[in-house]
C-alpha cells in the first residue's frame, strides 16, 4: 500500500527521500509528504495528488535537514487531501509519524486521547499513533513507541522521529506490511520496498513481524516482538543483486510497456539454473520428501496471482494427477478448509507481503500443511514462513498492473508441476522440455505483434464493454485479459469459460460488443471455440480471435485475428496472455488513462 522512506546520515535528507518516493509511488499516489529535523524543530511539506506536486512545492519552499521521513499515501482512513497526508504530527508537535496499514482500534484510542486533552486535525488513524506515542514520550523515543505499539491492534508498519531526542534517530516498527533497512557507512536507510534503496545501498536487512528498529548514523539496533534486543546475526545483512537501472523505464514510454518487453529475459531467469535440459531434471528449493508426501495441493493467491493459480491447477492435475484446489487468500481461512500434513499449500504473491495470502498460508500451517511460496521478492514474509520457495526472479515490477510477474508465476507453477512429477518417479516430457527452452524466443516473437495490436487498440478504444472467452487452461487467461483491460483502461470487461457463453453472457452480444476468443490448443478445443465465435457472429458481435492456427482458418468468421506461435498446452498460456497485455496497454493509453498507476489501485496490498 503506502510507501515509506527514511534516512539518517550526513546527506541532505530531502533529495534522498524524494528519490526513494519516486521508486515507491506505485504503492500509493493519493498524496505525499516529507519531514526533516533541522535544529530543534520539524521542517515539512505535504501535497495532495501525485509526487510531482510535492516536488514542485518543495522547489518553491525548500525543506532542509540531515534526517527525516518521506511517505506516499494510498488512502484507507480519510479522503485523499493535504490534511490527511503523511507525515502526521501529534498535537504538541513533538513527534512525526508515517504509517502503512490499518490501526483497527483507532476509534477507542482516539476517544481516550481526546478525553485526555489531545486534539486531532485529520481523519486518519495515523494521527492517533502520533498522539499515542507522544502521550508516552518522556525522552526515550524507542520506549515511547514500544508502549504505544503495545496498545495498537491491526497490521501496520510505521516510522517515527521526534524533536526531543539527543541524537539523530528514526524508530520503526513492522507488524505486517514490509519494512527493509538499508545499511551504509555513517548512514542508514529505511523503506517499505528495497527498490527505494538500491541507488544508495544494496546491503539490506529485512525486518520480521513484530520487530522494532532504531536507526542512527552509527548503525542499527533491533528488538523482536517480545522486546528482546537482537544481535546483528539474528537479522543478517543480505546483498541484493537488483541494479537500480532495472527500475527505470529503459527508453519505454511507460513502466508497463517496459515490463511487458522484459518478459523474455524474466522467463529465462525463472527457469535458469533449475532445469537440466540434458536430463530433464528440475531442482527447486523444497525437499523431495515434502513434494513426495503431498496427496493434495491448495493454491492460495489474490488478483492476478489467483489467475496464475487457476493455470497451476490445470498443470498439476494434468501432469501429476494430484487434486488441486484454488482459493482466494481472502476467503481461504474463513471457510475452514480440510487441511492436514499431506496437503501442500502454495502461496502465490509477487511481493510476498500480500496480507490475505499470508493469512491463508499461516492458517494452513497451523493445521499441519507444508508451505511453499512462489514469490518475486527475496526475504519477504511469505518466503520466511515457508518450507520452500520458488523465486520468480522477475526483477522490480513498477507498473501496478502485473505483467512479467504473472508470466513468471506461470513458469514457476510449471516447474512445480514437473518437480511433483519427478518426486513420483516421472520425468519431464521431451516436448515440454523443448517448449520451455524455446519459450523466451516464442514470447519475443509475440512481442513483434506490437504495431498490429496498437492499431487494433485504436479501433476498439471507445468500446464500453468487452467479453473474453477461453476454454480449459485458457479460461484463466481470459480472466486475466479482462482484468488487465479493467485495470488499465477502466473499460468494463468480463472473462468467461467459452462453454458458458450460452448460459447467460450471450444476452449481452450486439454489434458494439468486442469478444476476445482464445482459439488455441488441441483440435477439440479449437473447434469448440470456433463454434462459440460463430455464435457471436450470428448475433452481430465483434470477434477478436487469438489463435495458434493459420489466420485463414478464422478470417471468414472473425473481425480480427491475432496469430501466435503454437507450443505444448502446458506453456501456451504464457504465449496467449502477451497480446492481451499489449491490447490492454494500448487501449488504456489511447483513452488517456495512467497505465502505470491506475486509479484506486496499489501494487502491494498489505492490509486485509
């Protein structure tokens, strides 16, 4: 959700904070603010809207200091406005706080604080935290934060500074949403995502749930949830290999387009070093004993990752013959699923910090399940609670609408299916091995369709509704195509199993409704989808057909044909989704939407 940045050191603080916030703006762009400590007082600036408004404001009214905090907000409590922007100050202006997450008991705390004489100028739960910390402040900021945190309920990350301290210090707490420390010489950094720190330090420390950290120029101190001081070895420094240049646009107009084009390399990085193409052996960071004893698999995820899980169900059931359930993380723990030690629960999350997915994984673990995470972020919470991890190695994904994170998840699920086969004495089929080896090139071939898809987007950018149809393993891709269009262009779109069209959605078809039909796969699947296309045309619908056959096979009954390479069905979804990503992107651009930062969305949903 919200983006958090902190710095203490010898540099001028505001440029460091703004640079970090630029890399975190995808996490929230309702408002932004910075606070610096100069002398014995706070210097701060806030602005409603995107970060650029704050930057322009600071150009007119600069803020100076050697340590401080920065924040970009995704609203939970209080409408987007300057008065609700962070940092938040206590009513006696002794403490400044930035915060990500939700304080569930903020109303009773606020009522008590008002009765005690504290006043409020915003609608946020964050201001409650600032006043609560200040109410306990008697000189030691860490102690005051610890006493305040003991009263808070919810999932949150926060950072606080005070003008009363004798040294330059930042105190931070993680209780759910991620926080990472950047380690430097004579300087320390804090952020909610390591991408904000890479320009300054690739040596990072990931805080655990319940951790409190105190940052000074000289170093860091960390305490666990029980208040016990930890050694540096307890929270070791990790070195990240992400280059800051990876987080730049690389000459593309938008991050989303760059990340779509990143996919050939990202996919190769996902399977590189894990597959022996001579023997077909797959090596993952999970024991064969865990894989071998699993007699059921539960895939839990949210949003785009849930669509990846639906593809994973097809892969595991067809390749391994194990029963698979796919659940929304937000629903899983509330339905009391049947779980025991023979269930392998796989959490799928780009960030590894998705609150609903984490809660589902923890609930399954309490019932005795083994946990596996498919994730893009080393050191994230999901990876730390799991018995094994498949890192997707997609690199930083800045665009809010997921592209390369999704396709690398599909490859990770393919590898998991093959590893489950292997644990049962079966090797990867030569056709699948060959398809995996050639997948990056096949995706690169699909990307060459970009000019055609840009022109196609011009013709359909004014549509008000879209329908996406897919059959079998392509049904989740229809869902993902519809989701991308909704996220990026704000056009209403629905994905349906193609065979269900006649059971309701066919009533929507008229001469203004574009229908995207995925006509790939074996002969039976192709023929059945071609039948659906004919049903659409019989009702004057507009058909955009995506196929791995010759274009001539569909040109007579389709208004548009997108031809993609044919590969074995297990990996065909990776190929099929690329044109749908591009079509959504170009329609969004043509409609004037902010494709990198769609309204109301945040990249990492770290609250329930």
